[in-house]
C-alpha cells in the first residue's frame, strides 16, 4: 500500500513512474529550487535539464515507502530503481509546497 501524498507531490511521483518529463515539470513553481545531493538547480529550465539527464535517461523511478511531515516540509523515503550503478538506491525527498506547486525539492541518497 503506497502512502497518501498531497496533490502536487502525488502528481510528480505519478509522472516520474511514467518517466513523463513534462508531467514532472508541471508540478514545480516557475521559480522552484531543486537540490540534488547539494547541487542547486533553479527554475523550470535547469530542473528540466536535471530531470532529463538524471531521471528520464537513467529510467530512475522513485517509489516512496514512507511519508511524514517535518513542519511545512513533506519528507518521503524509498528506493529508486533504474539504469544506474547501485540500483536500487534509497533516497530521501524533502518537498516544500507553495499552494498547488512544488517550491523546493531536496533529494539526497
């Protein structure tokens, strides 16, 4: 049984499962910030390039197993499977929302 996720996060996870780059990008605010193991990507263009290279091209699909709230941040933990060394790797996603869009996403292994 998968954990219950808020709408923009659930939409991101569903788009990721389909490797749908446009669907993933639609969930982010225009000025969103994505931190990938400490590297900063800002705005749709930078986030799109990152997701294309590190998610779509590697077929990296994240499956949240646990979800909790840490203040205003949603924390998801679970494995990502794909065509990359060490697959599957466990990741932690820390997601901040702004209304119905993802404002921040901090991903670490």
